[in-house]
């Protein structure tokens, strides 16, 4: 998904939780990403990816 307006840092945790609730694989299957890191990356990422098994 292309991101036109990334969240501000204050909104990133809430958005990361929304992503987790919709697609937990984004965090659970990436062994190098913890929730806080995922939230931080949302602020600067030009694209967001989702996948389901």
C-alpha cells in the first residue's frame, strides 16, 4: 500500500496496533521487528506491506 501521508510519531503506536489487529503476521513472523520498532518505521515508510498465511 502506498502511503500518501504517514502518521506523526504520536499516532504511530495506535496505527501499529491497528495493523497488528488486521494482520498480526507483519510483526509475529518478522523475527527482527518488535512492536515499537514497527511503529517507528510507519512514520517514515513510503509503503506498507501486509501478508496473511
